[in-house]
C-alpha cells in the first residue's frame, strides 16, 4: 500500500506540475507598449501612435508611480491578506469550500499571486480551467512565483498585466482612458472604480457601480456617477493630446518609440487653431481640408506641422503637409529670380500682359490670368506681385523651361522628376506637383539670401549643410517685390489678408480648377506655408486667392510676431537704386532696385513695329472643324500678324492672299494647309500649318 500511495502522489505531482515562469526582470524587459510617443522640442507630449494592435497598453508603470490609494484599495478588494500568505490564501480557500458545500454563493479564492501566474502562463487561466487539477497547478505556480519574486514585484506585475475595459491592458492605459490621468494621480474614489472593474472588466456599468458601492456604501451616489462617466462611450478619451497626428503616423513605427521633434507645442496649437477657424468659417461645402507648416529660417527647424484638422474632411488620414498637390502661382518667384539673377530682366522691365497662344506638342497653350482680364504692358514688379499669368509665361520663354525646371529641383522641389519638356510652358503657372514642406523650405531659401539647406523634423538630426542656389542680390530683389503691398494692390487690393503690420514677403497660388489654394511667406525669422483645398481632388467653391489660405497665414504670422517686429533683410552689395519713369504712364514713377550695371531710368513698351513680323493667328498646329449647319462662306477665319509688315505678303498653299497688313479673311477647305509670311524680297520669315476638318 505505501508503494501505491507513493505512486499516486508522484502521479498527482506530475499532473499538477505548473509551467516554468519567467523572472521579474525578463517580464519587464520583454514588455512593449502598443504606443509610440512624439514630443516637442521642450519635452512636451504632442501625440502618440498605436503601432501594436494585440492590446492597448502604455509604458510599464513602477509600483512607486501608483497612488497609495490605488494600491491599497485594489489589494483590499482583491486579496486583503496578500502581504501575509505565501501565494495561496488558505483562509479564503476554506471559506470558498464551506460556501460551496453549503450551497451558498462562493467568493473567489484566487490570490493576486495566482492571477499573476495566470497572466504569465495563459494555459493556467484558460477558459474552463476550474477543475481540481487546474486549481492545484495555479496554487503551485503561485508558490513558485512567491519563491522567486518579491511581493512588490508581484503586485507591480499584477497592475501592469491585468486586463481592463475593452483593449486596455495595464493600469497606465486604464487610468488614462477612464480618467485622463496617470496612475500616480488617481483618487480613492477612482481607485474603487478600478477595483470594481477588475473581476469582470467588460461588465455592464450598473454592475461595476454596484461593486464599487459595496466598498463604500456611504459614498455610493458619487461612485455611481464616477463609474458611469469613466465607462461611458462618450468618455472614449484619446490617450494623447492629439496635436500632431499626421507627423506621428509618419515618424512612429515601432512600439515604445519616443521621438523628440523640432516642433514647438505652443506654435503647433496656434497653427492648428488658425486652420480650424478658417475651415469652419468656409464650411465643408467650400473647402474641407488644409495644412500648415512653420519653419525657423535660421535653423531649418520645423516648428509646426499640421497635416489636417479633421472637421468636415473626407480624407482626414491623408497628410496634407506632405501630399503632392499642384503648385499654382507659388513657383513664379523662382522663375523671376532666375532671369533677374542673369540680368535678362529687372523689376522695372516691361512685359506684355496680353493674349498669347503657344504651340505645343499636345496642342495650343493659351494662358489666362486669374480674373480672365489683361492689363497690357506691366513691369516685372507688378507682374510678380500681382501674380499675372501671361507675363510669367513670357518670362519662361526668356529663361527656358529646362533651366527653370532644374532651378526648382535645386531649390528642393523633388517631385519634378521629369524633364522640362514634360511640363512645358504651364510650369510657369505651377503645373508641377509639390508638397507644403517643399514650399516652406524653398521660400526659406529666399529669406536666407538664396541659401538652401534641408529642414529638420527630429531634434537628433544634425543641421544640414547649406548651398547657394540663387544669388543674394536676386533673392533680395524678389523678397522686396513680394513684400510690396502697393505693387500687388491692383490684383489683391490695398488691405488684403496679405498685408501685415510688419515686414513680410508673401505669395499666393491657386491651381487649375480651384483644387488647391496656397499662401507661403516669410519674415526675418519665420517661414509659414499654408494649403487649403480638398484632398480628394474636387474643386473648391467660392474660394479666392486671399480668402482660402491667406487668412490662416496672416493669423499664424501675427501670433508668431506678437511682441516683436520683423525687419527687412539686409541689402547685399551689388545692387543699385534708381528713379524710374514709365512712358505712356504705364505705371507711376518710382524708385526701384537693380543689379549693379543693369539699372535704367526710363522704361517704354516696345512698339508693335519693333517686334519681329510673324503670324499670330491661326497658331501653328491648330485644328478647325467646319460646322455643317453654318454656310461655308460664313466660316472664314481672320489672319492676324504682328510687327512692321508693310510690304509683306501672305501665301496660302502657294496662293497669294495679298498684303499682310490687310488682315484678309481666310476661307480654307478641308485638309492640311500651310500659311507663309514673305518679306518684300520674297523671303519666307514665318510659316505655320493648320488643319480644317
């Protein structure tokens, strides 16, 4: 018999053998929060990003970082003799056995140590594990745990490994989600709610409140209210301030990451509030999305990164600060800077703002101004400040498309991956796609006298090396034009959102079909770039160049410069100032700036007679379709020529049409045709082809 008994004991020993349990140090080392955190330059939490989805948990919370009220309340509720037993509370176990034998409702006898053993080895606490063998394994595991871990280590692990409501695991996530606090700040009433939740984390609110009331009958009504508030659906608190969600999604990709950025939480709040106000004012029917970037000119630190503010957005997860959108007129300053740098144009040079048609591989390109009107001869200063389109296209003809594309690439616009021919003449009007970050840094190079350097988003990144992409003189002249409120008044008025009570240079832009509205500008210290539009690509409604992004830009700039002023950039050597007059009162006389050696005191628009004789209508490559419902003899097309054409003749398919200055009306049948302009000696000086269908 003793042998049989020994055998039975041995069998029972092996049947109830608990699984091996890890050490405390190993458990803490293996802990990974589901979140990663983003901080501003001063250590203020900006945002967090969930990067692991098995459970929602924050950083491991040491026992001494939990409020004494929390620890005492939970221990009293869950295992009041925790400090006295060795892993199994035989008093509670005996009470549970007596209650079961007498048919009474038994209180659970699992100790905190037994529960921690179950957390560490889920097999011990699997659903349905309620037999005598399972209980013995849990008890033996608790004894083994008590033999290797201290009481404080077990209690600390319990608070961190316990599951709470929903996906929350650990006291850090529970305290933040339910009360918006850290475990160290929890009160005794809040601790009672936590303790009442532990036996059944997903129990109905009324049941949790009843448990909490049993801990303090005298304080029951406030406990019911606190429980209902903490566990209500409306309480779904964010586990972070939510100040930079798009940047958090961009930078945080590993559990537990803590990244200190160059952002300033105060400036981030200002930019977010300004954008929110504007989008609320516009309404989702006019524009749904926007983004703001603020940069420190000297260091390249990004101080604010607002990729969107939600509200009425239908694409709230898209990062508007890093999304490629059509640039519109915001590229014009770099076009004019390039030709001014070479001395080909000056701020006082005259450009013709009149209709133009350009022959391209894909057909005619006919640029229009924003208001679809033309101002005739204008100076470069007026054309750039007023954002006139046709003069910009004419300037591109002077500088060259390929050279302009290369200059934009050098200035940080890395979305221009095609050659100049791909973009064509429309590049002058911003047909290329750019990001708001690229815009901010490109304009920062103007503020920094033509020096380009990379931006910084992480505080740990070294400062980028600068390189000269534009001469200081050209950068200064362009900055002077962009800060000239008088020069832009003919387009934007004298008191638009672009006018600030201190020095600032600024440019707006609107893309094709009103899909994007930009406002980018700088003071002596900051560059602010704003985009407003619809991320899904549909057009805005009733939003102009100064009613979309410009008010946000103004609000942010005013806030940044509150209590300080902004000075114009210091004038570099190599510039001269002259008093300029304009013939035929094209513009009022003024004092303007020039590269040394390029100054002119008088400006006059080139007369038509001084221009090269050429055919301007029809444009080469045109295709005309005859309308069968209109008599053929009423479908003549007018021929237009420019320049001094006295004595010149027009030849259509070897047929003499007469003097070029007679502006003959042309009737051409179906087919391909060639129209030539001959000088008095009979030499062909211009030739175009067109088709009639």
